[in-house]
C-alpha cells in the first residue's frame, strides 16, 4: 500500500521531457490567462508570453516537448489539462507575465 502511494506521489512530480508537471501546468495556465486577457493587444501578449517563459527558464520548444511527453498517457494528460484549465480560470489580478504562482492545492 505504501509503495503504491509513493509511486503515485512520485508520478505527480515526474518530469515531462525535463519540465516538472507542476511547472508545466502553472506555465500553461499563465499563458492561457495572457491569451484570454482582452486588455492586452497582440504585441503586449507576445511580450507577456516571452516574460513568463523567461522567468520560468523555459522555451516554447521545452513546453512542446513536455506536451508531447504528456500525450503518451491519456489519464495523466486529462488530469494535467484539467488542472491547467482550473488554474487558468483563477483570478490572479495580474496576468501579464508576472511570476505569481497560484496555490496548486498540493
């Protein structure tokens, strides 16, 4: 029983092609909030996206590789994308590339 719980806990924090699941979810949620922010024009959105990636030391290619790694596990990807949707819908007041990280509940 303990081994099963340990395996589940390790799986939740496992890397997705070098990006932690938590970092992936938080970053994707922030990028979604930026995209949905009607107060930002396309140039401001681009700058905000670049800022988020830079602050988190990520590249678009790293996020794409993480998404590809996640795609191989349907159950896990469903859980992660649900978490992203939930995080993206949270009101953080500032979603223009800030480094705030909402509480993930873990």
